[in-house]
C-alpha cells in the first residue's frame, strides 16, 4: 500500500501555552478510512487544523504524496486536494445553502453575475448524489445544526477532494443520516479517496474504519488495524485505564408530573405547522425520551419549553404553573435547566471566561452576588469546583471558553445546567461531542438527578442513548407524537424505526 | 524574563508602538523642520516643560476621558452607538440653558446641573437604543444621524435664546459663579471636573466588571443568543447600555463648560465623542486603560500645540504624526508573532521540567 500522508513528530503549542500535540507521528495509507480517536482535549482537532493549514506547528513535518508540504492556509490545502469538515461549523450564515456549497467555485453568467439557477442545480444534484437532503434556497443561519452539518459535508464532497478530513461529522447527524454518510464514505474509498474520520462513537469507528490511531494527551498511543481492536479496547487505550460500566437501577419512585404539555401547536414564521397538538407528561423521577429523526419538531419543542420560542396555542405547565409564553428567566426560576442543541450558538459565550459562562443563569442570586455586586472570589472557587467535578480539561476558571476543545465546551454547558438543582431538565443532545469516559459521567448525573426526583426531558439523535436512559419514550414524526412506549424493557431501535420514519403510527 | 514579557505583553506592545511612532515623528520633523532638534524637543517634552502646559494635558484629557467612558459601555454590549458627539454637545448646550434659567443654592447647583446634562445625554442615548431593541434599527446609523440633530438643536437653543449679545462672539451668557467647577491648582486650569472624570472611570470599571448589570452588558456583547438563553433581558441591556453611556457623555460635555469656559462657546462640535471612540479602541473598552489612552492622546495634542506654536512645523504635519502613532497602537496584530515565539519557548521549558520531574 502507498502512504499518502506521513505525519512526523508534530508539536503544537497554543499562544496560551497549552501543548496540544506533543510529537505526533503516524502514517495514513492511501485509499483507507483512518479513524482518529482520543479523549476530549487529546489534540485531534488541533492536528487536523495543522494538516489543513489553519494552525502552524512548532516542530515536525508533514509529507503528503511523497513531498514535504507546509500549507499556509486552508486555500493551500484545498488546492492540494484536501478537504475538511470542521467540528464547529464554519459556513457563511447570511448566505443560502446553494451559495455556501458553491462558495469559491460559483457558476457565473458572463463571468460576472452569479448564476443562481445553476447554483441551485448543482446543489440539488450533489444533495441527491450523496443522499444528504438540504434546503438549498434557505439561509444557513435559519437552519438547525444537523442540516448545517449536512451542508458542510456536501461542500467538502463537492470539491472533489483526495483526502477528506471529517472532524466529528456524525455528532449532529441522525443514525439514518450517519448510515448514508458511511455509504458515501465507502463509495469514496472505492474511488480511491482517503478519509480521516474523528468520532467519539466507537461503534462507528469499528463500523467503517480500516485503521485506528489513538491519541492521549497529545501523544500517539497506538496505530492499529481496526479489526485488531474491540470497542472496549479502543476505549481503554483512549483513557489509559480500565473502564467498568455500572448499571444504575431504574428509579423506584415516580411522583407527580412536573412538566405537562397539553395540545401544543406551533406554526412557524413561514406559516408551516411544525408541532401539532402535542401532549405529554414527565413525572418526577422519570426520564422521558424523545425519539425521532431530526427536523421533526424537536428543536422547536425544546425552544418552546425553555422560553426561547413562542408557541401558537396550548399549555406548558411546569411545577403546576402555566409557563407558556414566559421568558427564559421566568422559566429557569421555575426550576428548569436546559442543555441546548447548539452549544456554540446558545450554550456559551466563547470570548468570555469559563467562570463567566458558568453563572449566566444564577449570577444575580446569592451567593454569586450580594446586592448589586458580583462576588468574584466565590465565583472563582465555584468555577474551580465545577471544572473538577465535571472533568473539564482547562487551565483555570479564568481560561477563555474559546481555548477549550469541543467536548470540553460541552462539559462546561452540562456542568452549568446540571449543577443548578433543577426540577425539570430539558436535555437536547446532552453528550454531543463528549468522549466515552465523560459520557458515562453525564449519563450518571442525569440518572442521579432523576433519582433525586427531577423530571428529565431527553432529546437525542442517538437511539441507543434514548433507549438506555429513558423510563418512557415518545416518537415525534412531522410534528406529531406518533407513538408512546410506557414500557421500554426489551425495546430496540428496530421497534422504533418505522414510527420515526412515518411508516407506522399508533391509533 | 520572558514570563514577564508575556504577562505585560499588551503594555509592552503599546510602549513599543509609541517608540516607533516617535521615531517616525523624528524622521518627519527632521525632514520638515529647519531646526529639528528644537522642534522635536517642543513636541516630545513641550507638555512637561511648564506647569501650565502640564495642566493643559490633564484639562485636555478630561472631556476625552468622559467621551471614552461613554463609548465603552455600549461598545461592551456590542451596540455600536456613536452618538457620543451629539450627547456631549446637547448635554452641554441644554445643561447651560438649565443652569441659566434655574438658580439654586451653591451646594446643590453644580450637582443638579450636571445631573440634568446627564439626563439629556441619557435621553439622547435612549432613542437609538429603543429603536434598535424594538424595531431592529441599526444603531450605528441612527446615532450618527442624531449627532446632526443634536448639533443644530443645541446651536439653536444657545444662539436664539441664551446668547450673550455683549460678548464679541457667538457664546451663551456666563454661568453664575456658583455653578463653576473650581480650578484649584494655581497656574493651571485643572478643575474639579478632572477629578470627577477619574472617579467616573473607576466607577465605570466597577460597574462593568463587578456589578450584575455590567456582567449582563458584557455577556450580551459576547453573544446575544447566549445571554437570552441564560435568562438575561437582552432588550433591557441594549437600551440601558446606551442610556448609561449617554448619561456619562452628557455629564462630560457639561463638565467642560463648567470647568473651563464657564459659558457655552462651541460653534463647532468639539469632537470629544470621536476622540472618545479612539481612546475606547486603544483602551480595549476597558475604563482603566481608557484613562491612560486619554492622557496619552491629550499629551500628543498638547505636544502638537506647542510644536505648532513654537516651531516651523505646520499643524497639518502635527496631525499626521498624531495619527501615525494612534494607528500603530490600534494595530492588533502588531508584534503578535513575537509574543507567540516567546510563548512557545516558555511552554517547551515547562514541558521539559515536567518530563524530568516524572
Ligand atoms: N485556540 C486555542 N487556544 C488555546 N488552547 C487551545 C485552543 N484550541 C485548543 N486548545 C487546547 O488544546 C488541547 C487540544 O484541543 P483539541 O481541540 O485539539 O482537542 P480534541 O482532541 O479535538 O478534543 P474534542 O474531542 O473535545 O474535540 C485542549 O487542551 C484545548 O484546551
Ligand atoms: Mg475536537
């Protein structure tokens, strides 16, 4: 086999002094799918940014197709046939999907004017070819994150790359979409392309990768054929110790309903009914899981429950009070916490420090402030404690969120939302981008909250997660609840599938 | 050593920028002036050569500092309100009118007049604020337009209703003595307002970094969606940041009238709002840094005046030199490569220590 890319002894130090890559070396064979795995903050994204010309390493070299290369910018890398799908999406929010897809290679009429028809045509063609559906005439900023991810993937595929880097592409995709993506990736491989694939879902790694490189704390721990390793072994290599998973028994006491939704309707700005007479209850001590293909109303439902969006009609009763149309502050005051779907948009202020991010819902309360003044001493110690409790890899509570790795940003959000003693937890993709070790931690915390009497409303694109955590499950399709499962014992993804795809519905 | 460079990098960068700026000024002066040595001395040391000139630096810095503080608050909320020029002007004009109409006991007088001028500025900040919050009208445009309205309205009020016809110029009547801010250092015009400006800077610092509303303002500035999600009333913050900024601008305008001129004499808008934007940018919208930025700009101005008066360098060149220095300081990327190399060496050394320790 040919080596297409040789990474030799890469060392990367960030301006804040964090050494993210400590001498990384491995080879990538042409025509393979090579997975890169490691804990949050291990240095995966950093290494990929170096390959793609976004970051410059202090030491080491990269040999691409037999030649030593030094990409100065992504443009350089793209010219050489390298494409990258970023962990945190980098599309132009004010442009349409078609414009984003063809950015830099846009078709023109008489070499001057943008040829919008042709643009849409190209967009339609690739979208069909690769089985990733996108609304090509909508502005990117109006799209949910999963759709944006699809756009980003298509954008890379459209550019006819030889080496495609995918940084956690499936974190925001539904299992069906992931499967489609994997089919595409295998096709690409057949056509001689090479793919670097980053994921925290080890099942996926086993499913499609030929080779696996594990990195831990900026160093390569192993590079092996995927067939040589089990999921469990990969996980242990990642964390460097044995992992034992413990099952927590379902909560014995289910109490009063804390979250009740009655006949909720929502018609969006474009006059499309997105939610149609949705009713459900979540009781104290239970986790209600929502299964469904993304884009069937989950995002809107969560935003309505948490006050970010106004419903059209219906009731949302939380802790006995009608909260429909109330502000996020009023809803949070009533005991609700919210892990948002899109952490970069809603979950954090990147340019602020970790501690400032941790108090956004509670800065005005004692003991975080007294009178009109904030108590920074208390807040700093509080920040230190949450960083430790939630296993956030950070230099201090004063570090900027923008200096954290993707998974660690997610942990900051989770730390804030699960530490406020909420009675209702609205968790939308709570473990998005989080590594195996911390995934367990987050799940354990959700279960503990449940056992302490909270009601948890869980939305996840990951069916396994829904099945593992939920006390009860509802399936959302096209804005309606099409099935309810009050007993999840023995339930599998196969049972839910037909409902999620709208082929079947309960009477 | 390198550790310290990192810690104080921003300060060091500013000092180096100033040195380079001065070096360029030297070159320019050498080319233009017939006696470059003397001219240079006037420019660089002019402001410290006499007590009255040193006083000038502080007097000049005062309205600029008020302007900078007024800019920093909406800017921290990512509200690009640039209406400070109008707020200062109208605050001073209507404040003067207020002082001339209502006479009060001495101990209340100055405070009431300043407070009134502040309210005028606040009201002027409220308009773009509410337009933005309610109807998404771009505050940059609306506040810029309002500057003209403020200017002509202020001019009208003074020239048609409070003009001192006995004075040889277009100026208002003199304020009663009780409304003056006392000049307390003989040989200079340094007045109570200079102290007041410093007090305001410290208050604004505490406000932005230690109060709840300050926190809200900064979070809205970082990410509006995040602030809303966290429960902050973004609408309120957008409006209040501009109202509070306006208040400070209005006070600043009136302080200048009460401290220096003792009557309203601005037939042209004085430009403190624009200077305020410059020092707010140099000072990264941080009130304490803005104090130094304002002093620095004032020093340049006074040095320029001395140079202009005492040498053959024309005032246009003085402005050019001033601008070059400011440009260098505001260039963010300047020297960042250097900082980066030091960081890398520091990190490498720490790694080595770690390795050998374990
Ligand atoms: N811009 C930055 N400035 C400073 N430090 C950074 C920056 N980006 C990343 N880091 C640090 O570098 C380390 C590696 O981060 P990186 O993003 O490469 O991790 P990752 O392996 O992609 O993790 P994840 O699985 O969470 O995405 C982390 O400790 C992170 O805090
Ligand atoms: Mg990453």
